[in-house]
């Protein structure tokens, strides 16, 4: 009896040790997968950057910076009610401040977090760490991630995707759980459903999935049916109270009720299905390049990759035929995945266009679906020592991934063709040439932009530079457009000259060049305003031809202290210093370069430096309008 008890105790101890070993292995695998996916996320997005806010991102900052907290987060009277996202982005902007370049790394980390979540789910579905990592990598490399990485509003898409995938996972768990009394997944999923609707109203379409799962489980507890319904009702109540409607707004200021048509919905749904299979079915300004214009090699890679998917699906269907009673449960779970993907496609097909970022969540769910089918196909093979039978399925999945990676990299290289990308790059350059080069020194200055081919809006003029101003100055930066640098006079310290460069789609800082062009020291005049006893400078007057000169001698005056000013070699003005500061004006031809020469009979005694051939004499300030 004692020997039997010892044997049982030892057996239990061995089982516990094996359990701890498995947990340790899983923990190490998960940690390795996390760092691998995070590193890959930064690698694949290394060329993406955000230096200045523009378009929707700039308007989002306007709501944060120019409105009260309640107006920015609750948006009363607006067209959309996204309170949870508005709160998140408000906190993000308050934290980041003028550091616009932080948004992209933050978005990459968020996307890596979603990829890690995807890995965990796929690993659970497939019972394979390898399959989980493959799904995470395919998710990160997808061309559909462009908006979630490169825009501030990408946070909205990321939050909504994360919550939607969690809802799918919880519904899957509830559908397949054995404990009929444990209903926590439904209640948690209902809370997440309300949350995702407060991030983006598009995901209200997920409501029927709850009832389908409850129907499959033959749930009779009325609370289970009431939980998602209550979440939906709460969302609609809040939307009606805050924005006065429950009907979701369309894209680009449109109304869904006015633009909806059966033909367009069907067309957009088919195009999204094509996207899931790697085919760019839309116009190039929305996806970079239509598939008809892609190289033959890319089309062949897509076709071969899709064949691998078809092979996995056919194998899965054959498995269903031969698995007997389990087929019902498998079909129900498969239908859950299909309905989730279909719902996400449907809600993205009711507006005026389809953008790839809307397909990203469907693509993530499709990866989970494939990982689950792999798990069904290989169920029990490892435990029975039949792992060799799983190699064909693993091979098809691996070949699919290997073929997909170069396709996605090719299309990611075409991001500059996307409709907003060139303008974002343009305003990145504006931020780089101004705040990036001068920092807080730009505040209080007037920025003259030479040219108006970029058609900068009044809103952008008034708001763009406020993003970088933590102190919220009223006179932050003034922006003026000019056709020619001759329209302005001499360049002063409170001016920056930025020129449009349409050929390279960027702005360029030409302040120093224009300053030298308008006022070119020949000798004896220095950048800090000091002038030698003998000095010469070439100056271009403005439209009036008037040049204002202010001469300051920063020492005690002596008797008979004078300066003669020559214009193009002729003496024009004689200044006798009766006071430390003397003013004079010169009248010359407008827009004509003239040469000014200064001859002085004095200098600063005991000056610590001598810069030119003669000694420092006075400080000069010039203006020419």
C-alpha cells in the first residue's frame, strides 16, 4: 500500500514537473516570438516617417489643440462618435507634444503588439509555434499596414482591429468550450463590442455573430442574448445623444444612405475578396498599382501562393468529410470565421470606395482561419507520432509565405502612388526645413513661401506650425505666399524663406541663399551686423527702392566722428555721429542690385577681435521693402 502511494506521489510529481517544463518552453517561445516580431516590424517599416501633420491628422490635432477636452473627445454635434479613440489620441497627443516623429515608432509598436496577439491566437489554433510566427510575419509585411503605420489616425484602425480580433477569439472560445456554465467569454466580448463601436462605428456589423454563436451553443439563458443586444443599444443611445443620429456617416463627407447601391456593394465586396488573395483589384491611387499593371513575375507569385491556399482549403474539406461527428463543430467554427470576415467586408463595401486599410482586419482574420484549418488538418498527429503526415500541410503554408513575402515587399515599394502619400511627403519636408532645422526659433517669424503650385489651404497655413508650439502662442508663425523673392526686401532675423520644389515634391529652405542674393557682403560686413572702418556690400532693394540704414556705435562718442556712404561708387550720404544711433535712407531703383561702400574715420577702441583688413567700427541694420 505504501509503495503504491509512493508510486502515485512520484507520478504526480513527474506530471507537475513536465507541466512546468512545458510552461517554461512556451514562455521562452513566446518571448522569442515577441522580440522577433517587434524587430521585424521595425525592419519592414524602416523607411516610413512622419515629420509634419497633414490632412486628417492635422484636423485631429486641431480638435486636440484648439478645442476643449470635452469637445475633442465627445465631439457633440459631429458626424461621428468615436469617444474611445478620441480619448486615446488626445492622451497620445498630450504625451507626444511637438514630437511628431514619435508617432510612427509608436504605431510600429502597436502593430507589433497586434502581430504578437495574432501569433498567440494562431499558435493556439494550430498548436504550432512556427505557424503562429508565420502568421505574425505575414500580417506585419502586408501592404495593408500603410495607414496604420504612417498616419496618426492609424491608431484608430489598430485599436479597432485589436478589439475586433479579441471579439472573434472570445466567440471562438465560447463556441468550443466544454464548460456549459462558464459564460464569461460572451460577457467580455459584449463589453469589447461596445468598445470597438466607440472606436469605429463600422464594427457595429459584428452584432449578428454573437447570436449565431449562441444559436450554435443552443444557449437558453436570456442574459447571454441580452448582453450583446444591450451593448448595441447603449452604443446607439450614446450616438443619438451626442451626434443626433444612429446612421453611420460615409467616407469623405458622404452619407451612406445617399451613396449606397447594390451594384457598388457587390463590386466592392468582390474587390476585397481579391485583396485577401493578394490581388489589387482597385485603382492605383488606393493601392499603389492595379494588378493588371503588375509585372508578370508578381502575378505568377500571387497565382502560385493562391494555389497553396486552395490546396489547404481542399484538404480541410476532405477532412470534414472523413471526421464524422466532429464535422458539425468544425463547420460551425468555420462559419464563425467566414461570417466575421464577411461582416468586415460588408461594412467596408457600403461607402464610395474601398481602401486597403479597411481590408487589413479581414486579412488578419483570414490568417487566423488558415492557422485554424492547419490545426484541424494536423489534429492529433504529433501525439500519435504521425508528425510526418503534417509535413505536406506545413509545406504548403511555408511555400505560401515564401511566395507572399516578395509580393508584399514589391507593393510596399509602390506606397508613393497612394493618394495621400505625395502630399504627406511634401509636408514632411516642410516640417524638416523649418522646425526640424530651427526648432523653437521659428516661432514669431514670418515664413515666406515662394510659389503656390502646392495649393496650401488656409487651414494648413494657420494650423501646421501650431503642432510644434507647446506654449500655444497667438503669433506662432505667419505664413505668406509670394511669387518672387524680389517682392520682399532684405532678409531679417524674423524671416524664413521656403521655396516650393514641384519637381522633387518638397519644400526647400532658401533663406541663406536669398539673404546672400539680396545682401552680399564683399568685404568688411559680417553676419552679426558688425561693419569695419572700410566695408562694401551689394544690396537689392524692394519694390519701393528705399533702403533704410541704422548705424549704432556702442561706445562713448568722440568729436568729429563720421561715416560716408557711397552708392555705386558715388558719395551719397555723409553721417556725422551726434548720437550713438544714426538713421538714414537711400533711394535707388527698385529690384536693382546696388553696391554700398562705407568709409569711416573711427573704430571701436580696444576691440578684442579684428576680422578683416581694417578694424570694427559700428553695428549696421538694413531694411529694404
